[in-house]
C-alpha cells in the first residue's frame, strides 16, 4: 500500500514500477467489522446501477452481484434497477399470465397492427415463459384452485366454484388490478423478495395510472364482443406495451426503505441524503482507455447536451448569460456528483476501478493516461490527487 495524495509528485505511470509498499513510518491499514454490523452498512455507488449495457455486455455491477452470490456465505444484493423491467423473469411470467388470462391464444394481440414489433416479441416471450411456469413449475397453492385451473377459467370466461356449478355467470366487467393481485398468489418473488416487491409496485402503478386516462379504466369489458375487443386492445397498448418496450422505469420512490442484510448497489443520485459506514464508489470500472465516448463520465472534453441546452435557454430568461462556459459547467456537474458520492461515507470510503485508471496503458508504443476527476485530476489535465487516500 502506498499513500496516494497531493504531496506525491510521482506520475501515475510510475506507480506500478515503484510498487505499493506503505510509506515509511505508516501503519498497516485495517478495517474492522463490528459484531452487530451487516451488509446493509455497505453501499456500492455507481454512475448507473445497470447490470447490462445497451448492447448486452455485462457491467461490473453484474460481476459483483454474481461473485457475492458465490461466496461460502452468500451475500444477497439489492439492486432493483439493475435490469430492465421487461427482461426480469418473474415480471415476464407475471405479465405473461395476465396476457393469457385476458387475451387467450393471442387472439387480439396477433390482429392488433398498432403494437410495436419489439413489444410484440417481448409479449410473445412472456407468454411462453408463463405457460412453461404453469406446466413445468406448477407452483403452490394448488387448493382451492391451481394456477393452471385459474388461468383456464379466465380463458373460457367461466367463474370458478368448488362444486363446478354451471349456473354461475362470468361478470360483465373484470378489473385488471384485481386480476394482478390474485395472480400474485402464485408468484413467490412478488411476496417474499425485496426486489420482487418493487417490480410488482412498478407494474401495479402502471395499471393504476392507466385507469385514470383511458375509456375502460383498466377493466376488461365483457358486455359485448366489441367492448371486449376494444378494452383488451386498450390494455395491450396502454399497459403492456409500455412495460414490454422498456418505457416503464423503476422509480426510486418505490423503494424508500432499504432492506436489511442486503448489499446495496445504487446510483450516486439515489444515494443523496443517505449515509453508510462503508461506501464503495465505482470511479473506473468501465474505463480501459482514454476514449471520447465515455469522457463525459470522468473528464469532459466538450460541453455535454444538458449544458448546451441550459446555455441556449438561459439567455432568454432573467438569468441572462452565464460567465462559465458549457465545458466548465460539465466539470462542475461531475465534481458535484462525486462530492455527493464521497460524502456518503460515515467511516470508510473505498474507490474502485480498473488498473489502467492508475497505471495508464500502452498504445502504439506510447504511454497513455486516463484523466478522471474522481481520481484527483484537475481541469488542466494534471494529476493532483487527494489527501488521506491510500492506493491499495
């Protein structure tokens, strides 16, 4: 371990060559865990909590979650925003079951030419997962009615009764919120898992919000074939398409209470106002080279889009023009972001990233650096460092 501070004039390039021994006279760094501590005392803060990139590549969040789950004493992770809602298995099964109930055999889904292709493909995948879940998993409870029987009765529009009475009639209207909460009985993730509860809230919130603005108010109307078709198509377009196309995001307000005994992965923005004994900040897991495409996340080379928009609009307001240019404003935003991240730590702050962020890398026989505000670079592209930060 070597002290990593502003008094050290050694360039980042030479750190690896010099080694990481503790400076003379300094003691070994020891972090001790209290007997009454738990995983909830730790927060991993990152620019984005996503576990997969837009191209499907795995991020460090994915790897971290996987490795924590492989420990001899596995540590559960709480990261409900790690994956897009439409790609989560329990969400796919749940939405597929709802679709199978209201629109058996995709009768209206197939004939609705207003459905976006990507959403339609996702809904087909949901249905396959739901059918497999019913047939292969056959989840409890099986009494008084099994999941398969419940869905079948919905599909044939015949109410369930313990004596299989034929005198009972299917209602003229069925509420989708009621259907959703009945199906939850067979989805244990939505009852027992902290992340699952958040996913359920996101779905039911979508149904509730839809009910305020649409003709059938999140109901399926069976009063006539025309009303049934129209109400099902309304539900497909206004409830299931937004979820299937990635339009429904996990709102941070849906998980105001952080679960106990779980390792928290969250965005820096989400961590505002919170404090943890140990805070780990991702300052360089995605930076292997000094590339322009990710410069706005570490060392802005040009003004970002938000700064440009602010400048364009500002001159028409009472604020008039700003003395600071757009590039400086981008630096200001990034500095504030990492100030928020670093100040979340009560006792210990740990910064993590890939080795090239410290050592640099070779390109065409030339030693290259990766400037990064979060690692102590100033705006003149000089490495200054931080006081009381140790390189481990």
